[in-house]
């Protein structure tokens, strides 16, 4: 049995095509296995992500509840700060008025000196009486 050149070429092409089909089949089988593993991994990651999201939602609800609990305290502290600031302003204004009033009324400081002197004399006399008795 002798083969012609065309038959040999056809036989070579058929063998090459068979090898190509086998290579593609093997490649597709490996690809299918890889895709199966990837699918399992993606499913596992998806489940874990859902658990994390659920935990994050619970944490967020807990934080929001605690913020609602302490929010009145921060409001009260802010109001207290405003009140203290207003008190400081009022004290400064009063101090300025008293200082300006004392400067404008020299008789007030004179009256203060006279009353202090009188009080000192009274205490001195009282002490002298107590020493004599």
C-alpha cells in the first residue's frame, strides 16, 4: 500500500487536527475545574462579606443609639458653656461699671476711708475695754 503525497499531507493534517482537538479538550477541562474552584471561592467570599455587612449594620445601629443617648449631654454642655460665657461677660461689665463709678465719685472712696477709720477706732476701744476688765 503506497500513499501519495496528497494522502500523506491529509494524514498529517488529520493528526494535527486530532492533536489540536485533544489540546483544546484538555485545556477546557482544566478551565472548567478552575472555574469551579473560583466559583466556590467567590461564594465563600460573598457569604463572609454578607456576615461582615450584617455586623457592620449592627454596629452602626448600636453607635447611633449611643449617640442619641449622649446627644442631650453634649447639648447641655454647650448650653453650660454659653451660660458661663454670658456670666463672664456680665462680670466684666459689672467690674467695669464699678471701676468707672469709683473713679467718677471721689466721695465714695473718701467715705470708704472714713468708715474704715471709724471701724478701726471702734475695734481699738473695744479691745482696750476688754484689756481693762
